[in-house]
């Protein structure tokens, strides 16, 4: 009985970043023009939003800095336009560019926060439903079905108007963004839950999970340390696409007047306010925030689409 | 192998799986509940330090027996008992799985995979000792200490199976359940893994419950062999007697399918025939639709287990003394 030892050739262990730049994902990114374009656009938009206090000619929240004789100035390249109001001003003399930069901050914050909240809820619900199956699964998933069968806008309008009615006035302004985040998350956790549940049901049966069960690993650790990391790829794709969707939902709500108030305007609020002046000739008030919203959402969605294809082994 | 006290006693174990359609479909389509009897009234004992093997075609319930023994499934009926371990504590059971690709978490480093049992069961006091133990285990199974830092996809099938073995050994088990540990490997690699497993059995005094569909693999490992067909054990006995004088027509059919270098062109007609669906097993002896010796009684009554020399056989023809008259291959 001779035994031939088999050893792998010694390799320098790779760091996480080293692995990333070696990976198929990076290769696919480098070769996808839409993905690169979207990433650049998104980076610019996000950086500009982060640097809003530095870049903006004006603090749009500071009512004292608004001068009424600057109201409804057109963009600088048009007759009557003047610096520093590159994209013009609104009826209160607020600089459009500054409003957009700060508004993008709010939109991105609400989008991100609702993705984080719905991810946390959805991943936990999906893991639990997929791992335990049976009635736990039935209850969680039927609740999700019911939520998805109601139009999201109605849910959000209901939640935010009820919350606005219930919140004491001094909390209303601070609370509204949190209410928006929760309203959007209430709807979008279901999608993460479905993705994670389906993947969990596949992973749960795999032998590595059973091997871990055999050494007495408790269910919670099995789910978090073994199963969850193996479900993250589709979750990541869903999260990217949902980020775009969340920004849009927030914009819609704000446009309908149940979202961010005009003194804390998101892109949607700016569009709503500007919309009123569209026919009086001050088209710039509504156009530029709309363009910004488009760039933001399209870039996020393009990245999400690319990611979905790049991570789908069947399309490679 | 000296006759020792059994480390494992399985008595009349059965396992049914509920494979019914979802409740709503069942109600709408008026379908009854549907069960697969994957394991039916199986009894055996495994002496300490021996290797007990189960052979049979795909779907006959081998893996289900393995999972019943390790506790991954609960029995529907019957009883699985372990004797006290060598130190008086409960016997530790571990399992080596069939598929080296799905049995290792692709996102964990090999070192963490092997260390998991040690950490979960708190077998070492410190992280340094754990790491030391992992290196020791890697060298036990013929891998390098450096391999701990790599991910499973960087290894070949045979190497992954060594990693699985190292992980199983990490919890210091006395009984290792091996569910077709070599069936996914090349023949040359199979021999290496089997050699390693035999060496480990001798060095560590392990007991094996070894499962395979390949009799030639089992032959070199086993002290006792049980042949399963459609959830039941149809013949069980010492390895040598089973190979030299198989009693049950199905055992003889299986033996006929072992490639024989002395007579490579032997008639292969015996391999024909598919096992019936376990959803709808034949009445009487489940083997009768394929059996050359079947008579009318076989399609009606389930044969009892019968002692023939050192073996136990479940067959009417053996009981009636018809089995030895005709060679099975002629009768087909
Ligand atoms: N979890 C399960 N749910 C439903 N049916 C199952 C389950 N596990 C096994 N079965 C059924 O039980 C029967 C026996 O399966 P088992 O996996 O034990 O066979 P096996 O002998 O290990 O086969 P193989 O050689 O293919 O691994 C099969 O018909 C299978 O379809
Ligand atoms: S009982 Fe009858 S059918 Fe079954 S193996 Fe024996 S002879 Fe064949
Ligand atoms: Mg199997």
C-alpha cells in the first residue's frame, strides 16, 4: 500500500484586492463601455453631492442668503443670466445648481438608507424562510406577496401621510426622511427576501452545510457564516437595481407632495416646485433637476444591468 | 478483525420522504399524499474497528442510511443506537461526502474549513493550537501546511476529498460514515484515497461505515458487506464469502458487473434492466421483475431474512434451494 502524497504547488496567497483585479468581474468591467460610462457618471454625481458644501455657490437652506432680486434668473449663457448662478435661479432666488447638488445628497441618502434597511430585513426574512421552510416560510412569503400586490405608491402615500398626521410638528421635518425610508423599505425588502430564500433553499441542501451541521454548528451561524455569503451575488445585483428604483420612488413621492418638503428639497421636490413655472417660461427650474435625476437613475440601472449579466454564469 | 462489541446498532430502521405536491395542488387535483420509502426495515451492526460496507445501485437508499446514522435525518421507524465511546462519552460520528465540489464551502479558506469542527466543538484552547492542529491534519492526509490559505477551487477532486477527510478527522471521530467518497474521482486517484483511508483506519483505530455502488472499491476495504436493493438489505455477510459465494440473485448480478481482467468479454446481458421506481415498489420481492429465478410466490410474498452460513439472505429461491441449481447468467 503505497501512498503518493499530492501537494499543491506553493502559491503566494492573494489579498482580497489582488483577487478583485484578477477576477472575471474586473475584466468584464474593463471591456464594457456602458458600464465604464455609467460608473464615471455615477462617480461624478456622487462626488459632487458629497462635496456640495464646497462646490455650491450658495447654501440653499440658508434663507438669509436668498435675495429676491435674483429670482428667476436664467442660466448664464442666456440673456440676463449672471454669475455665480450657472444654471439660473428659482422664484425665491435660490441657485438651481446648489439646489441640485444638495437635492442629490438627499435623494442618494434616502435611496441608500432604504436599500440598507430593506436589505437587512429582506436578507433575514429570506434566510429564515428558506432555511426553515414550512409554515415560517409560508407566513413570511405570503406577507410579502400581499405587500407586493398593493401598488407601492399607494403604500408609500399611505405610510407617509399617516406618519405626517401622527408625528408632532417639531418632529415632522426630521422624521419625514425616516418615514420615506421605511415606506420604501416596506415594499422592497420582499424582493431581497425572495432572492435570498430561493438561493438558501439550494444552499441548505448542499453537503458543506450538512457537514457543518454535523459538528453542531447552530442554525444562526449556519445561515450567517455559510449560507449568506453564497447568496450575496444575486442580492448585490438586486440591491443595485433597487437603489435606482428607491431614488425614483422617493422622487415620485416628493413630486406628489408626500415626500421631502420644499425647505429640504430632494430632486423630486425640486421638480415638483419647478413644474409650476414651466409654462411661465422658467423652464430651467424644472429641467436641470430632471436631467440630474435621469443621469443618476440611468447610471445606477446601467451598472445594475451590467452587474447582473456579468455575474450570470449562463451569459458568459 | 476480532469480534468486538458493536459501535453502532441499527434496528429495523425505516425512512419515508414526503414527496407530495404542495397542499393547494393536492386539494385542487384531488391527489393523495405521496411517500417514498427510501429505507425499509434495515438492521445491521457495525463492530468497533471494522469496516461495514453498503453497496447497491443508485437510488437504493444508501445515502439515506448514511444520513440516518449521522443524524442528519430522523428515522420514520426503528432505532439507531451507538455504544459508549472509548472514553465513556458518546461516540463521535463524522461523514465524508460524495461530491468533493459541494462538500466544501467555496468561500472559505481550506484552513477555516478544517478548523471549523475544532472551533465549534472547542477542541483546542487557543487559536495557535487550532492552527497547529490544522497543519497536522493537512499533513496526515498528504497535503502541505501552506494549503490552508487557499480556497477549495484551487484543488483537484482528489485533493478536495483529502480536505474533506481532514475536516472529518478534525473532530476526532470514532465512526466515519463515508458516502461514496471516491465515486467522483478518477480511477488512479480513487486508489490513493482508498489507501489513505485504510492507513488512517489502522493508525487511528477508526470504524467505517462505507458506502459505494462499486463492488471493486468495497472489496478492498470491507470486513462485512450489505447489499441493498430498493431500500432493503437483500444480502449481508463477511466480505470474502459474499465475493466467493454470493447467494442472492441480485448480489450475483452486481458481481457480474465488476470488470474482470481474466474474462473481459464475458456476457454482459446481466447489466440490463433498471431498478423500479421507489415511489411504486413491486409487491413481494422488489427484485422479481428483473430476477431470473422469480416464481409466482416472489411476486406475492416478501421473503424473510434467512441465515445461510455466515450470511443473511432475503430470497425465496435461496430458501427453497433453487438458487444454486441454475447459473443466473444462463437463466437470463
Ligand atoms: N430529501 C429527500 N426527499 C425526497 N426523496 C428523497 C430524499 N432523499 C432521497 N430521496 C429518495 O430516496 C431514494 C433513495 O435515495 P438515496 O439518496 O438514499 O439513494 P442512493 O442509494 O444514495 O443513490 P445514489 O447512488 O444516487 O447516491 C431515492 O429514490 C431518492 O429519490
Ligand atoms: S425472492 Fe424471488 S424474485 Fe426475489 S430474488 Fe429471490 S428468487 Fe428472485
Ligand atoms: Mg447517494
